[in-house]
C-alpha cells in the first residue's frame, strides 16, 4: 500500500472508532482493494434468483452512463462458502456530490435489513449481507465531469463497509458478516470486487472466487470482465461442487 493509501486507511479507522456517522465525504481513492488487501479463498455463490438480479444490474451498468446502482444481497455462510439467495429494494439516488449519480442506503433498505437479520422478524435470520453497488466510468458535478477512479473502492465505500460490520449488527445477537461488493463499468468490461472488514485485525480482506447458479449449473465469474463469465470453466473439484450443490438444495427444501 502506498504512503497515501496508508494515510487514507488511518482516516477510515479513525472514523470507525465511533458509531456516530460522519457525513463529511471521504474523497480518497489511493487504496486498491485488489492489491492492497490480503486475499482469502472464501467462495461467494449467488442463487439463481440472486444471479438474475445481479445480471439485471450489470445490464443497467452497460446501458447507462454516469450513475450508480445498488442493493443489499442476503444469505448465509456454510463452512467457508457464502450463499446469497435473496435481495432487497434497490438503493436510491443520492442528492450528494454527484448529480444523478451515487446511490445511498434508505430507511426502507435498513428496515428490510432488520427484517432479514433480526430474530424477532424471522425464525431463519440470514448471517451474511452484501452491500453491492456499481461505479460508472464518468460522473458529473454541476454539469461538469468529475475526475474519479472507478476501478477502486473509494475511501468512503470502505468506511461504509467497516461501519456496517461494526455498528449494524442485529440487536438479537445474530452475528452478521457484511461484505462490500463493487462492480465498475470499466468501459463495458465490468470488474467485480468483494471485500470484508475484520473488526479484530482492523483490516479489509479481498475475495475473488465468485459463482453464479444458473440453469442448474455453477458458473464462475470472470472478475476482470463480467461479460466473459459464461466462457470461464468452473474451477472447482467435484467434491467442492457437490458440497455447494448439497447446501443449495438443503437451503431450497
């Protein structure tokens, strides 16, 4: 990590010392989630329902410019495999720095988060949630293009993921692992990144083993270009594949 990246990380950690939300926008973009964070081999699997939602957001990213899309995905962790099988309402456009661009979590999104994770609302609360959003190639402020770095998670993105992990835990004692997912348009070669924040180590970890469940088959996502996904062979041994399918079938019973 560069000297500037270390400075930005220190800013994030300083803000995470308190549960009081700091609404002053962090604008740093010197942290590269792909190279600056340790990689872990956790496998992320999207159910057919969640995969269709993810693909619809990818389609929106390809067909529009200068705006973001976002949603919560809900799921569970099974022995090192994260399986997302549901999602909430779309995040809404924010009236913030970028005109008709950035999205933000709304009270409705947070209500749905409670309904999926709090034991008082469901007898099967999920124990993992992904805050997913997209980055366009260009954004605007007051009608003028703004210099952005769409391939990296912004300092503000990382602060949000860390805040979720530390302070948005269910009151009912159901420990939730939050993931931060970001898909950048990248001139119609979408890149997909996922991170999680460790509150003990006070550091982020990067994951790139992402799979879609489509037409009763597991498909590995090409994280360097999502549109290549259908052409990437499944890089799982048969034992691991069988275990994932067993978990999926058990979940759907």
